[in-house]
C-alpha cells in the first residue's frame, strides 16, 4: 500500500531523529574521555608523591566540559614540565602520541594525613614540653609549610622557644631540643678515632642536647675538645 503524506512525514521525521542520534554518538566516540585523562594524571601522582606511607587523598581538577580532544588510540602518557617537582599542588601534563597528538595540563592536589603534636593549652616560652602539654591530632601535613612534630623526641625532649597558642601544631622552629648534659657536669669522654677505643673523664663546658656538639675539657690533660652528646653522661670525641 502506498504511504500517504502523513506517513511519509512521520517516516522522514523518525529517520532524521535516528540520524541525529547516530551522528552525536559517533561524535562523542571521537572525543577522548575526560575521566580517562584525569585518571592518568591521578595515577602518575599517586605513584610518585613523597607521602607514600601515609593516608592520602588525591584530587584532580575537572576539565572544562567544553574541552574536546581527539580520542587517543594509544595509552595516555602523564608528565611534569622540566624542573617541576611534585608538591601539595602540582600541574600534571597528559598527552596523546597518536595520529592526532595533543597534550593538556591538569592541577592535581595531594592531601597527606598524619598524627601531629598540638598544644593542649597555651605554652609559655622556655617551658620544658611534656606529655601533659600536648595532644595528637590528624592533620593534612602537606599543607604544613613550617613542618611538624610527631613525638617528644629522644631523651631530653623539647623546650619552647616562644609562646605557643592552644591548638597550634608544634613545628621545629617553635622548640629547641632540651639539654641532657649541663655546663660543669662531669662526663665520660669516649674516643674511637684510633685502632683502640679510649675513655677518660671530662667536664662539659656547655649545655648540650642529645646529638648536639659541645666543648668539653679533658681532666687529665686540661685540653679543650669538641664532641657529640651521646647520652646523659657520655660525649663522643671526634
């Protein structure tokens, strides 16, 4: 039976709608998937950032939805600009080396979380910091530009250099290692510079924290020597 005018119109309309959807599908398939680009940048940073042993959160800034890049037939490749280093916020390049090469840059942010020392209450200058003065709080250490402390350190601990506000993250420039050897104290001087270890008694001429270098006086010879504080009563001579 011959198709009437109304039937022809409906057929023509359906054919055009089908053609439109088919064209859109083909066009979409010809463009690179934004999620694939973002995952390439994320995986690159995830494998190389400096906080590998910590809990991290990596965020890739979304591409503008209007960005159209040819679908890459090969594996996408991520890279950094010459001289660039991975930091909290890093610009990562992603490129396609296919028949229609392209490259694009995406900002990637890394948050790294760790328990750090926080002042439990205001701490006055020249205070020996103890367990009662601090608490631990999980913070994004990638954003702590002045560093952080995770423990009271070795024997001797820390002394505050200045006032520390309640809730402040303790940083290395806020404290100094407390002395475990005091000026005038008798100490054992150990020397391992020769084939035989030698020990002698001496006097500390300076206060010293664990691992710090201080001047000491050999009680036998009267000579002044320099050594490293090894414990509360031992100084290693160089």
